[in-house]
C-alpha cells in the first residue's frame, strides 16, 4: 500500500518564472485586505499608536507573505514526502511542551525560543492536514471502507488532540478533531461511522464532565455560556462586556478610537481573542459584515482550489487547510457573540499573535502550491496508477 510520490503531468517541469506567473495574486490581495483590517484595529487597540502591536504584526505579516510564496513554489510530491516527518516533529514538540513548556494564563502551551513564542498545537494543525492527505491519498475507496484501515489516521488526530486538551486548550483540541473529521469525510469515510463517533463523543463528554477530566474553569465557561448573567463580574465578564460592545456599535459603529468599552479597557483581550468585538463597536455591523464577507471569500477560494485540482493529495490538503481557516474565524466570531462557549481561538490574520499568524500563512502557502499545480497529479501507488 505504498505511495509513489512521482509526477504525472507537466507542473513539476515548470520553471520558477512560470510558477511565479501562476501565483493567484487575487488571493494574495484578499489575504492582505483581511490582514490590513487587523493592522487598523491593533492601531486602535493601542490608543492610536503603532506600538506595541501593529508594527510587530505588520512585520510578521511581511515575513509570512515570504513564507507563503516560498511554500507555493514547492512540488506536491515533495510536500507529501515531508508530511510524516513534519507530523513527527509537531508531535514531539507537543510532548515536550507538556513537560517543559512555558506557562501563561493558566495553560502550558508555549515553547520560549527567546525571539519567538512557539505554540506546537498551531504547528500540529497544518501537520495534521498534510499527514492525513498523504495517508488517504494512498488508499482506494474500497480500502477506506475497512475499519482497521481507519485506526492509524484516527490515532493521528485523537492522540495530539488529547495532548492539547491536557495543556489545557479545549478550543484547539476541538479544531484538530474537526479538521481531521473533515478530511476523513472528503476522503470517503462512510457517514454511519461519523454517527457512531458522534454518539461515542457525547458519551465521552459526559464521562469527562463527571470524571474531572475537564478543568474547573472549562466547566465554568460552559455553565457561563448557558447563563452569562449569573456571574457577570466573574466568569461571565468577558462575554457580557463583549455583547455590550457589539450592541453599542450599532449599524455604523462609534468610529475608530471611539469605542468606549475597548478604549476604556472594559473589554479584556481586545487585541487578541476579542478583537472582533472591538471592530464591531468601532466600525459597527457594517464593518463586522465586511470582515465576515472577506473570510467567506477566502473559504470559497480554498474550496474552489480543492475542487479544481486533479491531484487527490492536493484536493484533500486544500480542503483540510480551508476547513482549518473556516474554523478559526467561525469559532472566534461565534464565541464573542455568545453563540458558543468562550475558547482561546484567535481571529486569523487580525488577532495579535505570532504562531497563529505563521500557521495561517503556511496554510495559504499550501493552498497556493495546490493551485499552481492544479493540473498535476501525484501517483498513488508503486504501480503508477492514479
């Protein structure tokens, strides 16, 4: 059941200049528009100053664009070859952070590289997309129907999600499982197996609640989600202030630097997890809908790339990356609106943060690689069949 990572088609023979001409610059412009909204809001979050957030975010974005374009030039067979090694590195880092990681805001999630705070769980999101695309790429539809064939990819998703949950980071653990499930679905896993997993998940959630696997603050967040007013100055403070800020923005907003909840620091984490709330207060419903429209276009672009490519590996990879981007903005915006419990998921390209920014830009780089080589197929087996 080995995979032959050879080329079928003309894309790998393209010269560098030809590949550059294939870069989807409309996607680059769309990404830059979203990031620019982030720069503006970070400028406002600092009270009208580029320091300490906007200038660093712009530098990170510039580096991220370089990384994105570089990854976009890489052959799909080469990306498939590094899938397992990259996953192994991400997994080792997850284990390392469990014992030696930096602790911040009650969680042990980071590795201090002095010049950069690395969050291995973010690296795992991309690694999981790559390794699942590589694994399912080598299987036929009939093979996917065999239950034991699904054991390795299930462990690939569940084990790191368990490590992330232990940090604790419920939001990222959930994202890993949902991205994995999305790739499983596109690969052709039968729907009834998802139904079984869903039932087992419900039972496991009840068991986790009763057994003490969930931390007290995670239980408090779930209870607060159901009734945030019961402790408006405690566990419900974040979401209560978020709703006040969003509601006070009205259709057109109070204006840049004029948001009372954000500028008077009633709104916590206004430059990271709750930056969409500040955007809604200062730019109103129109500004919020504009951001959501830009994100939706990015998702549609990613899905179009996944449907257009002739490579099964590229299709699975593009869909997994696109699902990851969708979950980023959907969970964050739903969280600050009070539609789901509060979890630590940033708003991609807009929230201040280094690892999340690099993860998203690497994901877009993978999408570009798939797009540039959309007419290129990667052989599935050592016999050369596709």
